[in-house]
C-alpha cells in the first residue's frame, strides 16, 4: 500500500460531516435550489441554524441590522455564502479541540485567516462576482486544513517533522520525508471524504503547485499567492513557503504591488473582524 493510500484509509476513519451540512452542500450545489429550499434543510438542525445566524450577525459581516430570520439571511447573503458558512462551521468545529505541544494553533489560525482575508481582498480587485467572494475567504481559511489532519491522526509524527523544519526544510519536504505525503494531499483526502465542493478541494490540494491548477485556477492561484505573501509578512507558519510568487502568476491575476501594499496595510484590522468569524464558527 502506498503511504498516501494508507493515509487516506486513516482520514476515512474520521467522522463524516454532520448530515445537515452534507444536505446544505447538496442543495446549494443544485443550481435550481431556492433560498427556501436551503432554509428548510438548515432549519432541521437547530445548532446549525443558531450558528449560521450568529455568524451572520458577527462583526465579520458588519451588517447594519440584526438578522433573526434564516430566509432573510439567505436572501441577503446568497445561497453560496450560507453554504460556505455551513462548511466552515463544520470543519472548524471538527478540529476545535485538536492540539499538540509542537503545533501552534493560534499561529495556524492567524495564518489561515490572513490568507483568507487577503484572498477575498484580491477577489474584489479581480472583479469576482460579489456572490462568490466569500468563496475566496473560505478557500484561504481552509487551504492548510491538512496540517490539522496530521496533528489529529499522526500526532507522534510531529516529533519528527518539527526538527526537520527547524533544520531548514520546508513543511512539504518534511512531511513528504516523514509521512510520504504532504498536508496538501492529506487535506484533499479529507475534503473528498467530506464531499466538500470541488473548488475547495482543488485549493487544498494545489495551493503549493500553481502549475497543476486546472479548472479552478483563479481561486487556487489567489490562495497560492496570498499564502506566500502572508508567509513573507509575519502571518506565516514554520516551514511555510516564502519564495516569491511567480510574477507571471501575479500578472495573470492582475495583482500588482500597490494592491498588495494596500491589502497588507488593512490586514490587521480585517483580521480582527475575521476573528469573530472563527470564534463563532468554532464555538
Ligand atoms: Fe500549505
Ligand atoms: Fe498556508
């Protein structure tokens, strides 16, 4: 059995996503679904309903009025955003208790959120339709989910991975050496096990390999670039790739230096808002 097959077998032993979240994804992926259809599947799960409403009313969205009606929330934010809220709640909730002395959870989430916030900013600059911008935040937020999966299913291997990184290896090199697979591959295995949407799985799997970015290239490359910029600017992870992003990729996305400087200038402030997202989604 190849190491990755063995890992996938372990990932498949992790609990499935809550049925209600799986249903939300199913309905949201149906182009004919109405806000009412979505509301009906969320309503069945009171915990999910409460979380979605709490998220909508959190500082992250900074809406002028309190929203107490699920249907209204869906109409206001769109089916896609609500689907993303449900996915992130489930993913973050699943790992909210995961910890390890060699893994700095606060630093990890700060990195993921910074990538998400930056990526969403880039989506605005790139003129991505408003309905799909939240996808960019969630993609950034979840891109390194494989790292937590490693902490969860191979805690003892961290003892071997951490010293390699300290000695100068990149995270991917250390993971490949010790586990035979990277957090990108392992995270994608989780994404498939949970049947989360293809574009998010693509981001998780390809965010270090811009050359393989296919169908969802714009989203994948936005995360790729944001990840590198965050690693270069105090929002990084140990062993995170900090080699400059290829100029042709930046040009392809239409992200220039001025945009990066502007985004970095507001990042801390935006991160504080995004903190409320994480707190609410995981709590
Ligand atoms: Fe990564
Ligand atoms: Fe990352």
